[in-house]
């Protein structure tokens, strides 16, 4: 496949997965892990975790797509 198309697809996939992981992490109750009143620390943790998870899942899916294109081409 064209590298530009794959790059656009990877970017779109990253932002979709980022939204899903952010929403999923917001549903978790992480207040037990932090001290009382540590609001911004919880927010930063959720943001960085969702970015990290979205990046890893996107890279894994793109690797699977790349492998499948190499196998079936």
C-alpha cells in the first residue's frame, strides 16, 4: 500500500483509539490511588495513560496490517 495512505490511516486510527481509551479510563475509579485533592495529578495520569495505550494499540494493529499485506502480496 501507499505509505501516505498508511500514514493517514494510522493517524486516524490513533485518534479513534485515543478517544475510546480516554473514555474507558474516565469510567475507572482511580481516586483510591491518589491523595485527596490531587485532581490535576489524576487528570494528567489519565491523559498520559490513554495516549500510551492508544499508541501501543495503534502500533500493534498497524504491524498486523503490514504483516498481512506482506504475506498476501
